[in-house]
């Protein structure tokens, strides 16, 4: 049965059949297999999804937020297709060093020093700032958000098991994962990862001499060159702190169990972070951990990849202070494909703002009249679902919204479609349209009161034979776009 038929016959098909059929058709690019694939969840109708959260040592820039917007669209598209999604996200508040390859200073410690605050104060401040922007762009909060520092016992347990199983070793006081124990460490794409590794090693000023293989990574630090590591915990290997990668494996397993359907991140997470997550998780579990890896590409500015360490950080809140609605930024992101790099410029954002405002105006003009034509609605919903389930073609989804607004159907159907599509797009189209209409009607009421008052003042002036004042009031009205005419029925006015 085709998608269109299913939507045209929703009652005959029933929800269950609809869900299953949708599940079979949902596709996106799986980095693990390097191709666009049909998605099949492990459990029918249910999806478990894990997202690498922010490192909260500074503000999340609009590039980070692009990644979270695209993951939100994936989540809501799956929900639109009928899945129930459980999503878990970590907050990195310890262990992420300035190089992803275990060298450099802990980012949280550096942030605390920069601002003369404690690590926990920094973590709280930037976690709150992150969620303010995360929410403002219409994202749904994950079902579980867990800071790494909440899960130290789980990390220690995993490291113990990896040591027991022979996948890890202690050297120079630290515990390392031994990548030579795996047949296939470079799970994603050996050429890309090896290249990234070479760059990483070149950049390393001080290579870690404790590592047996250059791809080995730290599971637990007790000795590092940073004597001033702020947060430390007791462990079987001495007082120390976890490596970065271990947190995502443990937090995911804590809340989603031994298997997950989809793991998300930005493309920079592919190596070494996700490669290492897979290595340690599968070594620990003894079986495949996650089947689908969803990576979105970066937001770049004119000078290249946007990054937190590059100085002035452009955030959603800064855009807001400059007068941009955060949903304009979401709209800007939706117009391009998640797998392509996106270049940010204010000109591009202005174009998005213009298009967004026009869209809102168009929605505000719709009257909630008539009854919804279920056949037309189902037809457009099928097209919309086809777009988002075709490797998350968000720009096509937006085009279908425009098409629906132009469709040969009544306003009630169009409004129902706008509401339906906004479950995924999350542009608050109806809410903004209502606000626009309300603002319009309050301006009208104000304007009307002013016109009536001016007409009354002019009548008084004419009665007092003060024609100069009467003419001045007429000109004043004209300057405000209101033309008045004296008729036998009294004064009438219209907007010019
Ligand atoms: P971080 O807080 O640095 O750990 O990054 C949070 C998320 O943002 C990760 O999933 C990164 O892959 C992603 N990310 C980092 N830089 C960019 C960028 N310029 N554009 C889009 N996403 C990014
Ligand atoms: Zn992660």
C-alpha cells in the first residue's frame, strides 16, 4: 500500500498498520554503513536515541545549536512517523580535555580559571545558558539529561570490567583502553579516521608515553600533568577523574540498556569520540551496541568552522539581542540539508527572517472557517512525511508547507496542515500568527480611537470657525495614512 493510500484511508488501515508501514520507509544516512538506509528499530514502534550533550565550559554557539536542531527534527520526524522515542543526553562537566585525544587542559578547569569560579559554578551557569538557547529554537528537551559527574560509580564499574576482560591496562597511574585488542577499531571509515588521527598526533605537543598504541585512549586519569584538576574521586586506581569518552557509553547504558537504536552527534564527534565509545561499549557488552549513527555537518562562518575556542561566541541569545527571533535561526537551519556544511552570514539570516515573517503573515490570514477536508489533509501529510523520512529532507518539507498554503482547499484544512507540520518543524507558526493578528487588531483599535478623537476635535474647530486648526487636523490624519471626507451622512475615513 502506498503512503498516499494509507493516509487517505486512515480508519481502514488503523494506527498500528500506519506505524509499521512508516517505520519501514524511514531513511537517513547511517555513518556506520556510509549510506542512506531504511531505519528499523529493535523494538517495534519504539526508538532509543542517545545524544552527545554539550561541554559546559562556555556558551554553546549557534553551530552547536544547529546540531541540536537537526537532532530535534530527526526525533520529531520519527514521532510523526508514529514511533515513540526515548532520548537521553549527557552533560560533559568533567574529563573533556582541550584536545579530543587526551591532551591539553581539562576544558572545565580552564573555564573555571578564566572566570575565577568553581568548576561546578561554571557547569551550572553554562548548562542553564545552553538550555535557554536549546529551548528558544523550539527543541524538545530529552527525556533524560545526565551530567557526567552524576555517574562516577558507573564509570568505575565499566573500567573495572574492561580491565577484567583484558581490554584495558594501567600505565603511569592512568587506565587506558587497548585498541590493539580489537579487530576493527576504525569502524566508521578507516581513511577518514586515520587522517584525523594523524592530524591529532601532529597537533599533540606532548604525546602520552604511557600509551601502548597511539590510538589508545584514557578511561581513568589518576596522574596527569594537571595537578590542579578540580574534581577528583576515589577509585581502585587511586584518586582521579574519568576520561571523556566513557561517560556517553555509561550514561547511555544506564538509561537505555544494552542496545540503542540511534546515536547522534556532530561530524567532529565521529573520531575519536564515537569511535572510542563503540570500542569500549562493545568490548564491555560483548555484542553490537548501536546500529544507526546520525551525524550532522557543521555550521561555518566566513573564516571556517565555528568553535567555542575561537574567541567571541555567537549564541542564539546574542542573535535575540540583535532582534532576531530564535525561530528564524531554526528556519534558516531547516532550509539546508543536515549533511551539508552551512555557512552563516547575517545576509543569509536576514533572508530567512524575511521569508519567516511572510510565512507567519500568510498563516495569520487564514480563517478557521469550514470543516477540515480529511482527504486533502492526509494527502499533504503523506507528502510531508515522505520528505522528512527521505534522509530528513527539511527544505522539501518546508516547500510542502508552502504548497499546502497555496492548495485548492479551505482555510480550516490549511490551518490543520500548518499545525500538523509544525509538530516537526516547530516554528510556532500558529502561535506567531495569532500574536501578529492580535498585535494588528490592537493597533487597529488604537488607530480607530485616535481617528475618532481627531474627527471630533476637527468638528469642534469647525464649529468655532477655526478652519486653520480643522485643516491641520485633516493634514495630521493624512500624514498617518488616513484620508477623511465630509459627506451628508457625516465624516467618513479610509486608509490610504
Ligand atoms: P561540544 O559542546 O563542543 O561538545 O559540542 C556540542 C555538539 O556540537 C557536538 O555534537 C559537536 O559535534 C557539535 N558541534 C561542534 N562544533 C560545531 C559546529 N561548528 N557546527 C555544528 N555543530 C558543532
Ligand atoms: Zn558522547
